[in-house]
């Protein structure tokens, strides 16, 4: 065999042939770094999510970074022609476009190396390098602190405003009912009966009991609800349309490498936080847990602008956002580890281990801050701390799995109905009156919810009540068993259900139907609304009902072999609260299709480590059943509904197509390429006018079609405009050169040299590559496009949109439903 | 712009141009599937980890799979020349070689599609397709069941043999001390004082107390230890050399895509299980938790051969092995979620979400099986269930972080010393007498350990003792405080330490020094040995000491502001057991550099959900400190020591080199390529003799160097041998053809057509691609090699070994320390 031809040697040893955009793009210069502290002194508000094209930020780094290249690359630096220009603003993305992970990550590494190299120069540079090294940790720390503080504030606000619908604390109107009653210094604390707190009938001089008082309470309840809900909807409509919904589908899309400007901005943060408090207080069937993820991501995005490493690099910023998503769940449920797993399993696309550790740290900090604020007023970090006195018995696995099956079915039904309704809303007149819709749903909810005590109370309180064990202190009618407590320490005996339990069962069944129906119409309203709490509530009701059934079955059949071991002693062997917990996990699993993270969240939420096996069994059953009826969870379904370019890493691509079948141009289309040294500026501009492609391959010549590199449309536009402005003699006839050097005797007008914006290392595949490999590369490498070659010649291009359309096509769906690039 | 040239059209529409090895390789035929039940009836033993090249298994599928290809690929099937051959045995790997993930995954998808297509044909095919779809779940289920059962057996065996060193149960010698004492029906259970259990002095007629009895016990202790240890070492040396060590470094390497035949075989499984019981019983400073991961992976590997989908495909098999690693930790600690996270964070390389769910399921099943066996004899699943009566107070974060720092330092020191010793063992005479070394270490351990009660007892029991809170029932001298318990229900008051505590502190300090020293020499012995338990023990001792210090500080300074809130009530506000738990996590974190998974394991291990924040703080501190002194955890350090080709996905590559600098051939070397239609068989065979490359690129011609595809050495060898055997007229002068069709008027001897073994979709990069991108592609796509091109021409090749050597070179380490391909 012979050695490879040496003809390319000279070119290859030229350091300028390295992908120039990796060098030329957006290195913070010294000015920028010095400028940073003052702009951060202006506060977070001074930073916007809109990426202004700051010429200082985008100005290229000096070429001395090349000294760090190995010797083979140091030759021929002197051929660097001073005519070759730097083009600011290159390497950013347009709104609703997909990012190129490889390019961004490479840009960051180049920046990093630049800082490492400069570190030796001065103390100041050394400090800057230290700041840079720590900035990731500092940033996630701050995200944790702020998110914890915001979440605490939201919790306190929502609790106060929820109670406002029922009454007021005249001595200190800023107290909620619990604080008001604590401050009353009565010896025995009873939430529902304390002298300081005045219900609305009492405020207006009525007796707290009686039909009149009931009607006044009812009316106040409805009025406050309408006020809060319409306020929330108005705020969202007027100031931040992105603040509606749970935000998780969009966060998933953004994390997968998509730009939605303003989605994580300061207005969204503010309005979403306010709107969340209002919407929850309006008693709508929604939770504030999902939106807290969005809020935390807004905080992550805003804070990332304080660190140019993250703020100016979309790929790096997603590391912070992944951590922020973990923080969101951490503060929503007081579940730091569950949050990290949620980010890993559900939210994030690209999750290196470094991000795992940072997420972990941020989630810890946020949970700690929240614990210090202590909005729930108990010593546990968790929302629904439970303690059951008996372990579960083997036979109970059957009802637990049954709960999983029910959860899977309800989850799937919920997704299908909700998507149908959302699609109807999109296509019908209804979509034009979002505020009216909010008001209507609120009115209906408040009207139906008030008479039933289980729907009247806060959904969180309902879940807590359903999870808890009937002990001495619990005097809800749910715990009206025919048993006597002789002392607080004796075991709870198994007992027949009293009339209160039977009534509670009926009310709960009604509450379940109501919650199921109303949540379908609520999720998708133009207010911030999360699904976790309503799903948990539905599941908890089902679980409690099944649990009461099992308990009574065991009571009436204590001699059955399966119950004999545990129940024959007379102690209560079946804990209906545990069933509620399992049922809640099952329905939430059916709706979101989470598994491991859900189990971890559930047991962080409840402190029930001993119940991993029941939880796992129910969640697995729920996921299996759900997946059998429809693969997507609610978030994926909404992503599809909205046509976001999300390439799901969970679904497998299993078709026989090849890259050749997918690539553009197809058979009858023409392929637009640039040549490296034979096109005039006019040709290029005409091409830009005639096509709307986001980038063009550059080839050696049209005849040979051998691939040289790839240039992005945006970069090309910027470079041409800059050159026209700044360079003398650039006219329509000027040749556009992508080569490293200008041919030595140059005739005609001065050439436009654009090698700097040329990506010399585009990802290429052969036309015979199976599409499964191509999809895999898109997912794992975060590609925006790949070029297709055959025996070295360029044949076509495959973009992420092409891949998504192809998948839709193969699944017999409408490829046109993929909307963005 | 013009449309792309049409010259390649005809070729591209030819379905034969798809990478043929994706079609031609190892599809289970009907016979094979029918054969499966009988061979599995022979039992697991019938399957070996050695991949025999079963001609039936490897026979190619029929070409009707092509009907599933889209229309554009259906043309010209008739040009399929019957002379083109199928080559059995292609697509497998040699021992100590790296696998090609993309190829294996593509092979599996092809196989899957084949089954889906055939499903319509008959009921039997439909059943087979169902079996195939479920086989992943069935396989991990079985892994869970078997691993749970094996772990339970090992736990019971180790507990019995450990007690055998102290005495025997004469009535039923197969009982351990606890069971023996339970069976004695004494009213008050006291482990150390029951009439049924006879210590060795008692067996030989001595009094249980006194100097003589002490000496007899001492001698028996040493003798049994020596017997067990030498037996373990002999078993390992004779039957399964791979059974030594913890196995986790090798598992990590295997999971990253490396073949070590026999490492996960039945002999390794058997000997490792036995040896583990013996080594633990010998009282060596090692644990059985790490090796359990290896054992679970052996079970996973062996069971995967029952499912051709996994057994015959190295990439798919790694999905089962990832789940098996999770199962291993799940059964080792009774921590299913921690196990899944361990697999994700530490062990696995390629961890799709599907594997997450399966791991989760398998870990659940295994934990459940283990719970049913109940080797620890308590109702909790966990090893060290603890319950503390007081929550931690804010000021305690300081000592917790201090523990983290100490843990990080100890962990780093341990790694450095252990690696130094292991390197010395490798290079010195010592390495030639492994059995002698085991005996010597055992003798020393037993001799020093016996006099100190804290080292004499089982390490697990020591950890449990250190973790626990001093309550009424605890009568160890560690709990000798000057306090009186009035009743079991009153709070534990804070109290001054008694003389027993002071003595215990001294003994624990000695035990710590002893453990630290002896573990350095133990980890690396030729017996199965894990690090988790010794690390936890060291950390627990340190933690307990710090905890006792804090407790006494608080007792003597109850008026300090920081203690005032909690300690002034007279209750014990500082729980030394919690410090032990935090310290244990810190040292284990320092040694292994795990974070999230460690915290989850710790709180699953202890049931202490309320202590996430202290655990997280200590583990983060430990990791930061550890990473500051040396990046690698103990497992990575051992991987480097052994020269395994492990491309760490945690470390970032941050150098400026380009693909061009790394690729082979270098400047003065020659490049060996095949041409697609101009080489004779003799040329090819000469090339195979002269070089030892694992594969060769195929180009259009030597002049143009345009890349056509890539062919693996092993496949080429097999194909040539098969062709020589089976085809008439193949001589040295026969042309080797990689083209799709034979030129029409063919002269000379019949050509050897090898397009089937040609990979038409090799991953290519340009020579200007930054190495960081290349490393990223190797990691994420699981490449074995990538081809380097410039403007479509082939320039060279980069293999995984080249990448690893390059990284070593840049880090100023010896590139030659990378040993395998």
C-alpha cells in the first residue's frame, strides 16, 4: 500500500484552516469583563433575555491563542492576510431556531483556553480565570438561593390569598388563617374555630353558622375566585403571554436546543410568579409545582447573563437551565434528589455528569433556603410528611398494582381529552376569548367546588388529608371509625367504618369526577397552571377509596389466610393513607410517564422510604398501561400539539430508510451550494434572496462537488453587510473567496474573503447511512444539520426539521405539523 | 445554483449499497429460536460467556427484509449476483477489543425489523415477536430474581462463617450465632450470652472467661481466618483469576464497550460468590458489596445468552449489564434507587432511558427477592436502619462539612497509597506470590484485629453500632453516659461522657488507624474484595469521634448561642450516630467520587430521609476536596493502572489539537488502504500479513483516495477463508471486488466479491475537526474508529486507542500505558 498523497499537507498545516468561527466568535474581551461588574450592579433587571448583539462581546479574540496549538499548526501563520476581516455578531441564533451544540461547545472551549492562556499574564487575568472556573458553581448557587426565596414567597402568598376567600384576620390582615389563629394565643389550636380569624359572614356581622352565612360565604368564595382568576389572566395576556401553562413542554424544547426569545425572561418570571399565586388562590384545579420549574428556569436564564460563559453561549446556558429545572422541582416539592432526577429523566436533553453534580448542589441550596423560610410551618422539609404505624403486607401488592393500572388508564384518558380540547381551542372561536374562558372555568369551578368540603379546601390540604393515617388527632369524617382511643400510644385497632366514612366516600367520589372533568378544561387555560397537584389529588382520592375498601374487606374477613398474619391481632393492618399515596403516584405517573424520578419525589414528599416497593410497582404498572394506549406523556403531547422541533430521545427510530431517502434536495429539486473561489458577491446575494435555507455547503467546484465546509445564512448575511460597510472596493463583481489564501496575481475588484465564517468541520455522513444512525447522531451530538456525501462528493443535506418531518411521515402523521427550524 | 450531479443516482438506488453487514450478520433463524428452549433447559450452565461462532446463529437473513425498504431502494434487486457470498461469523469481536456501538445497534434494529415483518406470517412467528418484545423485561426480571437469591445466599453464608470463627451451635451447626440464640427460647435475647451457642473454649471444655479461654479464642480466630483466606485465594487462583478484586473497574470498562472474555462467565460467578463469603469471613478489611455488582453482572451476562437479542449483540448486552450493575448495588445495600443511580453515575457509559426503567424494575425485583429471604432478620429492607429522635441543628453543618473535608483527604490519600502499592505489586517479586500475600495480610489483620473489640466484630456490625443512637437498649461502652433512663419513652437527656465512652474513643481511634493502613494493602489482593464497607467503617469511626466531641462540647457549653435553642431543654441535641453516618458517606465519597447516587444509597441504607442536607453537604465537600488533589476515583485509578481503553465521559477534553494531528498515519508512516476494484487476493493477503491494523478503509483508487467504505480485519479474514473453502476458482490472482456489480465482460479468474462485509457508512470527519469534537463523537456514538478526510479525499484514520494515547500524551503521561485496542 502506498502512503497517502501529500498534496494537502501544506493546506493542513495552516492553522487558519481550523474552523474559524470557533476562534472568531464572541470572546469576551477585557473591556467586556471589566464592564460586567457594573452592569451586574444595575441588577438582574439590567440584563434581558433578548440577546442584543453587543459588538464588544462578539468581537473576535486576538490570534495569539494560536500559540497554544501544537507545533504542526504553528507554521505559516505569516500568511495571515490582514485583509481578512473579523465579523461581529456571528455565531448567534435567530428566534425559533435550533442551536448547533457542537459549535457552541467548541466556542466555549476556545474561550476557556483563551482564559487559561492569559492567566499567566497578570493578577487580574488570574482572578478572571478563577472567576471563570467557579462561575458555574456560583451561578447555580445563586439560582438555588433565588429560586428558594421566590418559591417561599409564592408559597406564603398563595396560602394567604387562598384563605382570603374564606375570611380575614382583622388584627393583621397579612396573616393567613393559620398564622392568625396561632397569634390568638388560644390554648388549644383549632384551625376551623379560633376567635381571631373572621369569616366573611362574621365580618359583616352575621352568625358564623346558618343558611344566610353559608350563602354569604358561597358568594364571597365565588367573587374572590373570579377576581383572582381574571386578574391572573389579564396580567398574562397583557404583559407576558409566555407565562401561561405549565411551561414544562417549552422548557423541554428549549433544553433540547431551541431558541424561544423571551420565554425565560424577566417579565415572564414576574408575571408567572404573580399569576401562579392568583390562579392557585382562585381555586382553579391546578398546581403551582409545574410553573415553579418554569420560574426557576427563568431565574437560571436571567442569572446566566451575569456570567458571559453561560449567557453568551446557548449550549452552555442549557447546563444552567438543566440545573434550574432540578431546582424548580426541588423547591416545588421539597425534593432535591427527586428534582435532579426529574431534570435528568424528563426535562433535560443533554445532561453531562458535571451538570448532575451542579444540579444536585443547586437543588440542595434551594431546598435549604426554602427550609429556612419554612412556608409550610413544620420541621420537615416536605409537603406531605406522613408516618404510618404498620408496614404493608404482601397481598396488598395486588391493589397497589390495580391502582397503577387505574392510574395509567386515567392518565391516558386525561392526555387524550386534554389534547382534544386544546386542539379545539386552537382552531375554534374559543381561542380568541381566553379571558372569558378563564372566567367561565373559574365560575364553574367555584360554583361546583364550594358545596363539597373536599373540593372546597386547598388541593394540597386535601392531598395531605387523604395521605394521613386516622389517628387520635384526626377528626375529619374520613376517620369516623367505630373505635375508641384509650391513649395516644396504643395501636390503632381495625374497626368498621362509621357513617361519616360512608358519607366521605360519596363526597370523595363526587370530588373525583369533578376534578377529572374540570382539570381537562383547566390545563391549557391562559393562566400559569401545573398538573402535578391535580393529578396527585385525583390519584389520592382513588387510592383512598380503594384503601377504605381494602380496609373494610380485611375487617370483615379477618380470618382469610392472606390477612391472618397481620390483621388477626386486632391492629389495623391496612392503612388507607398509603393507598392514597400509591394512587397519587400512579395517576401522576400515568399523566407524565415519569418513573424513577416520580418514585423518588413521592418518597421525598412523604418521607415514606419503607414504601418504595409499592410505589415502584404502581408506577411501573401505570407506565406500562399508559404506554400501551399512547406513548406520549402530557408534556410530549403538548410539544407535538405546538409543533416544536423536539427530537425525542426516548422514542426509538426503527425504520429502514437511508440518509439518501431523507436528504434534501429530493429528486426533482435543485441543490444550492456555494463554491469556494468562483462565485461573485452578486451570485451569493442572489442566492440569499432566492432561497430561505439556513445555511449553504461550500464545495471545491460545481463540477466536482467535493465538500469544503458549511456556512450559515445568518453569518453570511452579517459578513457581507459588514464587509460592504467597512471594506473599500467591495462591489457586486467581487469574488467571494472561501480559500485560505488569495491566488497570487489577483485581477479585478478586491475579493471578499469569508474563510473566517466557514465551518471547516461540518459533520458529514454517507448517503448509505441508515437513518437510525443519523437520528442517533442528531440526538447525541445535538446537530442542526448534517451533509450527505457519496465517495467524497456532496449529494445533499439533512436538517433537524427534515429528520422530524421524516419521522412524522413514517408514522403516518402530517409532516407539516413540524413548524420551526 | 445547479442541482447535484446525477452520476451517482444509479448506484444510490441500489439496495445492495446499504451497509451490508447490517443485513448479513447474525440473525437468529427459526431453527435457532426453536433450539433455544432446549439449550436453556440444559440450564444456565449450558451457556458460556465465550461466544462460539455458531454458524446457524450467524447465518444471514433472507433478502426479503428488503421489501420493507422504501420504494426508492427497491429497484435493481435483480442485479443481486448469486456469486456474492454470505460469510458466517462476521460482526463479532476478538478478546480485548473495543466494540463498535453503531454497528451493533444497527444490527439489532435490522434483526428487530426482520421479526416485525415476519410476525404476520404465522402464529409461531407472532409468538416469537412477542417473546422478542418482552425479552428485555423478562431478562432483567430474571437477573433481579437470581441476583436477589444469590445475594441472600451469600449474606447467610457469610454471616454463618463469620460466626464460625468465634464458636459453633452444637445443636444445629448450620445456625449462626443469632439464629442459634433465637432457637434457644430464652426469654431475654442477648446475643453475647446465650446457652445454646458455644464459643471455641467452651467446645473444648474451658470456661468462657479467663486468660486461657482468651488465648484459645484468639488462636481459633486466627486459624479460621487463615483457612478461609487461603481457601479463597486458592479458589481464585486455580479456577477463575478474574474473580479477584472488586470488579467494578473492569465492569466500567466492559460497559464502555470493551470485550474481556470470561470476565462475566459462570466460573467467575461461582468462584467470586464463594470467594467473597470466604474472604469476608476471614475478617479481612474488605466488603462484599462491590463484588456483588460483579456477581450481578455475571448473572446478567449469563442470562443474556438465553435471549439472542442480547446474547449475540455486544451493544444490546450492555443494556442488560447496566441493569445488572444497578441490581448489584440494590442487593448489596437494599437500595434499589441508589443502585439505579450508581449504574447511571458510576458504572454505565451508555444509559438510555429505556435502560433506566429496566434497571429500576430489576433493582425492585432483586430488592423484593432479598427482602423475602430476609438475611438480616429485620423488617426493614435496609442494612443499617437508624432512627434518631432529634433533627439536626444549623450549627452542625460546620462539623458535617469538616467531615466532608476529612473524607475527601482520606479518600485521596487512600487512592494514592493503594495505587502505589498495587503498582509495586505489579512490578516486584511480590506479584508472583499472591497466595502468600493473602495469607500474610490475613495473619496480620487477624492478629491485630482480635484484641480490639471494634475491629474484632464484623465490619457491618461495627458500622451499625456506630450509626446507632444511644438509647435504653444499647449497652455498648460507647453509650456509657452519665444518664439514667427513667422509661423507654422519655427523651434522651444530654449527659457527660462516662469512662466507657473515653475508652471507646481510644479504641476507635486505634481501629481507625488500623483500618486505614490495612485496607490499603487489602484492596488489590487476589481475593474478591470490595471497598464500600471498609470505607464506610473508616468514615463512621471518624464521624462518631467528631460527633462525640461535638456532643460533649454542647454539653459543657449549653449556654452558647448556637446551642441555646435546642440544647438548653436538657434533651440530647447532638446525635453522634448521625455524625457517623455523615462521616461514612464522606469517606466513601472521597474514595469513589460518587455524589448523588451515594447520598441516595446512604439514605436508603439508613432510612434517614431527614438528613439529606447534611449528607449532601458532606459529600459535596468530600468530592471538591478530593477532586482538588486528584481527579480520579479509586475505580478510574485502577482502570488507568491496568491500561484499559476507557474513554472517561466525565473528564473534559480541552486542548486545541485537530483531528489532523492525531490521525494515523503520521508524517513519515505509510497508510494502508484497499481499493474497491483493483487489488488481487494476493495483495490483500499480503497486506493482512504485513500489518496488524484492525480494519482498512476502501477507496475508489489509490490516485484519487475517495472514500468508499471501511472493512474490518476480522471480517476480511473470515470472508477470504470462507471464500477459499467454498467457492470454486478463487486463486491468488482473483480480483477482490468491493463494487456493487462485476464489470460486464469479465476476464481472468472469478472475482472475490466482498461488498457484503463492507461498511458503506463509516463515520467520517474532516482533518480540521477539533479533537474535542472527535472525542465527543467517540464517547457519545461509541465509535471504534473514524476516518479522516479532506475535501472528500481520505487522509487517515483515528481509532479509540489513538484518542486515548493522544489524551495521555497531552496530559504528559506515558501513551504506551494504553494497552488494548
